[in-house]
């Protein structure tokens, strides 16, 4: 099975770890405070999970989830993620991250910023428009009527394909927004952000989005 490296053990990271372990993945998870602070989480996750440093999580992961505050983006290790698919869960909260002119002006997206920081990785936007607790509660089997859908966005077809498969495994349909330059459609304050929607509703909400909310 695939090993998922997770850099960031906050609300989203810990929930993605729970969903991954429940579906047979090995998980290597890291935070900014050191692996010794993740003992309770790793104990809960069980033998398929271990704590590590961000570099170690990046090295161990066949696929890596980056789920750190946007202001900490430049601290994400680059070389261990080279050539790998990287799931980016980030959102821009200027109240936390400070104002970033290129984002305020609609000239780039948060995932494009991560792709620029990780030029040899294959970034795919994922899990940014669902409340963390719902990652492990809102999933349902494929074919379920009104199954919840989540968006993905990537410049790489194989990264989009992995995110689509992973969503399906943990209980969600996927709607592909297209390249990272379009990932603003699921960012904060747009119609698709943190609302429960099926694939048709998500597609409709993506189309409604304005570049600058």
C-alpha cells in the first residue's frame, strides 16, 4: 500500500491521517513542534502510523500531504518532495497569514504559490473546502445517492488521478476544477467553500465563483 507523508498535524492533517489509516495506508506524520508531541495521535492511529520530522515525512511518503498555515509555506522541505505528488490543503486567511498582494489582487492562487516553492513536485489542491471533522464523517460508498463531492485542481494528470482515487476511497466524489490557476474557484468566500454539495451542485458552484469574492 502507499505510504502517505503528512506535513502538518493540525485539524486537517490529523483527519486525513485517520481516513488514510482506515483505508489501509501507512502514515508518517509531522508537525513543527517535533515528533515527541504527536504521541497521543500516533497511539490512536495505531501501528500503521508513526511520527517524524517534516523532512522524514517527506522522504517516507510516496505521496505527501502539505497542510500547514500559508505563512509557513516556505518552511516546507523541497528536496524530499521532489518528483512526488503533493496534496495541498491550504487556504489564505489574511487575518492569520498577513496580506499577500498577489492573492489579494487575484494574480495567483495559494496552490500556485506552493507549486512555485516545490518546482519539481506535482501539486494538487485537495481538502481545502471541507471542515476537518467532516473528512471522517461525511464519506459514503461510491454510487450513494447525493454523495458529497470535493474539488481537485492540478497541472498534472497523475496528481489529479491520485487525488480522485483517494477521495473515492475515503468516501467522496471528485470534481476536477482544472489547472492550479483555476483553484481560486474553491478558495475562501466562494460559493463552493465549506458547504456540503454533490458533484452536480459543486460543478454549479464552481461556475458561479468570482475571481475576487
